[in-house]
C-alpha cells in the first residue's frame, strides 16, 4: 500500500496516462518509473507530480515529451556481440531451412537492433526471404528507426560490435556518411513493417520464426513479464526462437515450461512442442 504522498501521486499520474492516452505504465517496475518521473518533474520545473499530471492531462503535446522520460532508449548496434554471433552460428542454420521467414523485434527503440539483424540476415543470405516487424510504444523512437540515421560518433562502437559478432563484411558497406551522420542503406528496410505495438496492452502479432525482445521486460513487474512471454509463446511458430536481454530470463516465468533453453548463456530459447 503506498503511503508517501509522492507514491500516491505517481499511482494517480500513471492511472491518468492510461485512462487519457491508453499508455499503461501501471505495472512497470515502480522504483525505476518513480526515478524517471521525478527527473521529468524537475526537467519541466513542476512543483509536484500532481502538477505534471495536470499538465499532461490537458496538453497532449506533453505526452511524447513525458514518454521520452518514461521509456529508456539506450541501445547500440550489435549490442552484446556474442548474442548476434550465437544467432549467426546456431539459430540461422535452422532458419535457413524455411522458404520464408518472419522476425519480430519487439521494443526496437531507434532501430539499432533491427539494422543489426537486417545486416546479419543479409550477410547470411536470408534478408530477401525475411519479413521483419519492428515495434515499439515510443512514436519518436519508431520514427528514428524508420529513418535509420545515427550520429557518426556512435559508429566506432557499432563497428567494433559488428566485428566481434562475426561480421562477414564491413559495416561501412551499409551506410553513407553525410555531415556527421551515418545514413543506413534503405534496402535494409525493404521488408520491414514498423508498428506501434505495446507488449502490455496489445495482442499477438503473427506467426514468427524468431522474436528478439531485449532489454524491455527488465522494466516490467513479474505479472507483465508473464504477459509478454505469453504473447511471444503465442506469436511463435512451432520450434520458433526467442531471444531476450542478457539480464533477463524466462526461468521464473509462468510460461517457462513452454520453452527449452537453446543457447542458455545468450538467453536464446526455443518453443517446445505443445
Ligand atoms: C532499452 S530499449 C531496448 C532497445 C533494444 N531492444 C536493445 O536491446 O538495445 C527499451 C525499448 O522498449 C520500449 N518499450 C517500453 N515499454 C514497451 C512496451 N510495453 N511495449 C513495447 N515496447 C516497449 C521502449 O520504448 C524502448 O524503446
């Protein structure tokens, strides 16, 4: 039971956001939501969380700005290179046997993970037969993902990660440098559907062979994590693969028995026979 005024205000603001805009942060891990809301309160120079609530209820333009605080956008290309190496060496040989593929990047942020996956699939000769779904709840992030443009100073790290992941080409083959920015090749997103989709409030997506949802469920409470894993289970084809973040796990999930550990050290799971 919350008893500090601030905790009550935070609960009310999250309820208001849900009722007014259908964004549901009510069951995100509360400590980090609180930290980020308090940052937003000082950033917008508000005297209280209730003042912030009043503003966002009456001014829809505040919503994307507040979402910028409530969702964490940290990402990089080929983040955790060993994960992408495991996909390349252990998962793709199975995917290669399908004539067409569907891959869902859930919580794609500004597209770093999507472009990494597209490059990996191109290097392995699977890009042309793959349809990618890249989803997120943050509209600004989805717009950035669709543009595929990153500041040049991030490319050094991306390039290093790509090499460590077993990259077979040079990352610079996939972008052109333009006034301090790297503009990624449009052909990488020929077969990508970008879509607003929430793991909290929306339904099953489609019949996927691979779902990669990394560093998203870490912000959810246990009940929400279960909901998301249930969605993944129902969105995967028979023997489909699910990859989660290095600090995430299905171990305590209600749906754990529906999956086997495929590459345990990289948190890659495979759906079992029903
Ligand atoms: C830390 S980023 C992870 C980006 C990328 N997957 C990675 O691992 O680098 C978390 C992303 O999850 C998104 N997100 C948060 N809640 C979500 C939800 N309910 N459904 C879908 N995406 C969500 C955020 O907007 C953010 O873009």
